[in-house]
């Protein structure tokens, strides 16, 4: 896959303080979405999570971006406007932050407003990393083939390590809407349990978050 054909997935999870002023939360979301005007990201969507499942971590909001190259991602990280939004809009109202970045296994159109996304992050046991990676990637490919409601699956190995909390494997499954995600949950129990059984001795912890892309809070270049 050439640099021009790459899709870099960038996920940021936030835990907004429970007593944060709603106007400041809205300013954070608007500020992050406005980053698409820098012409570095080709897609940005930011908003409140539909649900979050983890034994040890709590998050309330998510930002999902797509870049055409790692150079654009790094330029975004250091851009003065991005640093301003981080300092003025994010840091004052957040208790926790997590970032993962990976080169997607495939190229697809940006998720549409109203689409539902399931983000799955795995922290692997150090001595079983390679074996678990291959099992997980094979498993998500199988899920995509079995459940046609899934419009797209992107997965890969995280290459940013500063704010990942040790989570190294990431995936996004995109559904037409939240009802399709709910139907997937009811129909896929046996398949998901089978995958979890294969991975149970390799995975230290799992974080799963669901997000419905707001109709009016998405930005595409």
C-alpha cells in the first residue's frame, strides 16, 4: 500500500468531567471538528459515546479522524491551532485521555453522519502478542463476511504509544445506524463468544465503545 493510498485511523477517547459546563463541552466538540479546515485530516467526527464497556476505564466522548499519511497526522499533532484547542478546550474539562493510531487494512469512504461505529481495543499479554494479533485479525475478517449489516471494518496495530494505556490492537466496525448495531449484538453472540474463547489466554483487557456519528457534527475535507 503506497503512502498515497494509506488510511491512518486516529481515535481519541475523552472522559469529560461530570460537572463540566455543557457549553464548554460543546466548545470542545466544535473545536475538534473545526480541525478539518487545516486540510490535514480527510474526516473528523466528535461526540458523546453511546456506550462504553471496560472493567477499568471510563470514557464519555470520542473523536475519530482519518488521514492520508502519517506525515499529515504528525503535522496535525503539532499544528498551533490543534495545540490551542487542546490547551483551551480539552484539558480544562477532561479527567482522562486515550489515543490510538493505526494504518487501516483497507480503504473506504468516510463513515456517513448517522452511522454507528463500534471501536474495539485490546491490550495483549506481552508474551503472546503475535499469536493474538493474527487470531484477532482473522476473526474480524470472518465477522465482516458473516454479517452483511457491517458496512466496513478497519483494523490494525497501534503505532503511537504515548497515550495508549498499553492497548495495541484496534478495530472499527461501521454500521448504517444504531438499530443495525443492536441487531448485530443480538445475532452475533455465538460468533463473538467463539472469538473471545480463542483470545482469552492472550488478552489482558478489552475496551469496547459505541458511537453514533452526529448528523450535524461531522466534517469531511
